[in-house]
C-alpha cells in the first residue's frame, strides 16, 4: 500500500465512525424529546430507543414507578407527598 491508499482508508474509517456517532446522537435526541413529550420518565420506557437512551445516559426510574404525580391522600384526609409525612 502506498501513502494515498492509507490516506483513503483512514478517511473512510473516520467517515464511518463519524456517521455512527452522529446516528447515535440523533437517536438519543429523538428519544429524549419523546420522553419529554410523553412525560414518561417515571414509568417504563415507551420504546427500545428510549430504553437505550436511558441506559446510555444513566437515567433510571427511582422511587415509586407506579405512583401518580401530585399529592397523595392518606386515610385521614391529610395530603402529603408520596413517601413523606405531611408538614403541619
């Protein structure tokens, strides 16, 4: 191989790796916007791209995944945030 062949091979490798990185960035961006629009970070991921994005970015569900948003009502009629005692 002469110098031109090596230069072309390196250029193709750089273009391929750049394309893979750009594809990952686009998929993560789309999945992130989808999660925002659906407000689904407190539950399971709506699709494989969102699940992969959560894994890649290190975001996971913590706390009460099936709990509704907003204040909860206990049996005495007191309102409080889930997992916390009401402040009086």
